[in-house]
C-alpha cells in the first residue's frame, strides 16, 4: 500500500472522527431531547441517509470528474456540518438534518477513495489494499466512540461534539495532499446508469452489501447503548455508564480494523463471494443471540462482543473490491452509487427498525435479531456466486 493510500486512509478516519458521537451519547441526548428509541435511531441513521442521498449524484460524477476534487469537496462539507451540529442541534429534527448534511460530505470521501486505491493496486493484492483503506472506516468510527467516551464526563455531549469537529478539520488539507497528482481512469458519463444492475454477479454483491450494512449500522447505533443499559442494570450511574460503554464499544468495534484486512486477504485467496458469505453467516449468528447476553457475566459479554466486533466488519472490503471488479468499464461510479444506496440508504433504516423493536418491548434481544436476520437473508444470493467461483478455480 503506497504512502498516498495511507494519506487517503487518514483523511477518511479524520472525516469519521465525529460520526459516532450520537451513538456514544445516545442515553444523554435522548434525555435532553425527550426522544423515544425510534427517534434516537433517526438521529444516528440520518448520517447514513445523507450519505445515500448524496451518492446518487456524487459517485457517478467520478466517472467524469477527477475523484481527487470530489474527495476535497466532501471533506470540506462534512467538517462544516459537524461544527454546526455542535452549536445548532437542539432537537431530533435539527440534529437529524445536520447529520444528513454531514453524511453528504462523507459521500465525497469514502467510495471515491475506494476507487482510487483499487485502481492503483495490483489485481492479486487488490482485496488487501482496499481492505487497508476500508479499515480506516472502522478505525475512524471506533476512535469516534472512544474519544466521545473520554470527553463526555468533563465536557458533556455538546462539548465533545465541538472538540471532535475541530480535530476533524485536519481532514481537508490531508485530502488535498493525498490526491494531488494521482493518475485516474475515467469514463465518459457523469450521471447514474442503472443498467449496470443487469450484470447478475454485481447485483448479488450489492444485495449482500445492503444486508451487511444494515447489520453493521444497527450494531454501531445500539451497541454502546446496550452496554450502557447493562452497566446501569449493574448499578452504574447513567453518565458514567454511557462514557464507559462507549469506550468499550470502541474497543470491540476496533477489532473490525484488523478483521477487514483479514477479510480482504481471504477474498484474494479463497474468492470474494465465498469469503463474504462465510463472514456474513458467522456475524449473523452472533447477532441473533447477542441481546440475550444482557444479564450474562460482564466478561462473557465482552468476549462475545470482541468476536462480534471483528466479524461485523470483516467483509466490508470484500464487497467494495468486488464492485470495482464487476462493474462495466467506465461505469464504476454508477455501480458504486447503487452499492452505496443499497448499503447506506436501506441500511440506514436498520437503527430505526431496531429502535422500534426496543420500543415494542422486545428487550435487547429484538434490536440485534433485526440486525442478524436481514444480514443473513441478504447474503443468501451469494451461494450461487460461490458455485461459479469453484468452477472458475477448477
């Protein structure tokens, strides 16, 4: 992986630094804004929803406009939106709108970066290279949870939001440095071309990615709140529980940083579809049972959570790499746009549905069952692709 790719990864991690603050501070924000669990889910999901809305225009644009320019513009937009959230978010509606704007900016950074890394990697190591870049997505999210947990007690959630937004401003000059002078392969169109979905393997990959994102966003939105509730049930005060839980959630999800490398390596060695299906099945199985650990010994919760945190991110790079390989020539931007809409658009509804399940009285089992059931169901189309990979290997 080149030094430019590392700089791109650093840009992505910084852009994501404020991203998980609402999830980390969810019990406090719910109290301040008198929000239900479903409304709290919207605050978290709005970020992914904003991303999904923006990519419809932004990613096809990279088939005609240099990705480097798009990345710089995205870093600028999300930095301004994060600063505005620290000062201007006063209720569920205003907070969600500002989170949507922040998601707009992420759309200009994440997938265009995947495209640049994939284009500059050797085919035999492309999965690993994209995995290294996508690992920054998990690193940024985990650092966001951990840093928020450190800042909550001394500064409150609003002070933590301001501090993280100011640090994330460094992403803008880093974006410019990381993309200056890079050669890029481009097409001739700058609008969405849905005809790419006629390609069956690409369609199946995108469906599976949608299920992966649904499960991932549910876990990212509700893991810290689940751990906080478990600590409160064990006698902790709510602010202390929220701060401690967000730091533990950060540690557990940070294991996805390592796992995404391993997932990318496995897909280079064993095939994209085979690796993705195995990972989806394993993480989905844990999702179906994780909420039942609410009253389990704390050590057991953390041990299972560590495996969960790794598996939940291990297949991200597999899907991202596969889409760049399966997309028709000159239509990578369109394929990535549809992938992002499936993942971040449909996936953004996951935290809301999970919150609604909690409101309906399912206990903590419900939100995670919502995550795992959808993740496994969407991965099933990969079974046909696995068969074709075996024939190709033979």
